[in-house]
C-alpha cells in the first residue's frame, strides 16, 4: 500500500485539550446508509458534544436549534438511532453507545462468500425432495 501524503503537516489532528470527540468509522460503513440524513447529522452532533463516556445533556430545543432542525424531525431522527441501538436516551441525557457487533454477512448463493451454518442447513433442507422417504434399517 502506498504511503499517504500528509497534506498540511502543521495541521495534524490531535485529541482536544478539553472535551472529547470521536466517531467510529463503522458508523459510516454499516449504519449511515440505513438512517435518514437528519439521523446522521444528529449522531455526528451527539458524538461531537459527548464526554468521554458518550454522554451529553443538551436539551432537545438546543439540539434542534443548533442543527437547524424542527423538533419533530429531531425526535424522529433520535428514534431511528435508538432503533439501531446507536444511542440511549432518557429525559435529560443522551449517550452515544459503542457500535453493536457487525451483523454477519449473508450470501445469496454458492460461490458468493462465507455463509452461516443456519443458511447452509436451510438450503440443504430446501433442496431435499418433500416426498423422499428414508428407508428403514
């Protein structure tokens, strides 16, 4: 793999002196395409304002104003993130959670990569003839 050039060496990112901010790349690869644009924006905002434990205490009205989002859109975006188990939320607190384990990749047919044992067994059962009788010993 070729070495990546550092375009502006004097501007390398470093952890902030105060606060904390971090987004796992897996969010973009595994979750961003499955939620709305508002949910992605909310997730990034929550990750940016969270402490080292992922907690933030911004009121809904403050978050909505900061993001230029209507309150119903904010609530809908939060529901999407909750449904994907990306955040936890209580009245005054929101926590950005560690990402859930990746879902195993399922393949549609032979030669398309690894398959789960359950999928192999389902295909094997489906391929047997329904009127095939086992001979008794």
